[in-house]
C-alpha cells in the first residue's frame, strides 16, 4: 500500500500558501505544514472512495518500457541492454558478434566496435591509488 505522502503527491497539486488542488475534481484543500496529510486524505475518502484502486490502475497502465514513455529511442534502448548484458555478466565485447548469443538474446543487432565506442563515451575517468605493501611503492593512475 502506498504511503500518505505518495498518495497525496499522486492526487494533489501543491499551490501557494499550503493550498492543494485535487487533480480529479479540482477541489481546493488547505493543509498546514507539519500536520500530516489527514485533511487531504479525508477529502479523498469522502469524495473519491475508490482512490486506491484508481491509483493502482493508473500506475499499472503507466508502467512499461522506457522506450514506450518516449524518453529514449528504441535503438539507444537496445544498445543500453547490450552494454548491460556485457558489463553485468563480465563478458568480453566479442560476445556481441557471436551468432549464438544473438540468436539466444533475440535483440537488435549491433557490433562490438560500436559497443566499444559507446562504452568509451559513457565511461567516466576515474583516478586510482594503488598501494603495494610488498615493494612499498605507490602507483597513481587513471582508468
């Protein structure tokens, strides 16, 4: 079950001076700071008794792939899933070019060269400090 702040954020739009507007019926409610959400929740309970069902239905309908929401193109989504597959499973990049892997994954094709290029563009430069207790040397490098 969602928490009171989640429910209120879903059904109400915050205005100025602690005035909230119901997104369903445009009814206005005032909610003083640090008093909880009882005033807003009582509005939902009296005016919209099936608000929890409505919220669950709406959230289920909104879920889906990130591509379906329009934020990421389909080709970028495929490339991201390939990178995720290679990195999280600690495979080599040549796995992308393997026909067996492609047939098992049934995803959009890409090449290891493109994957390497995209991973280099996404990767963040990290600085590291390595201490070797055996020879008492300190190595400083960038990855």
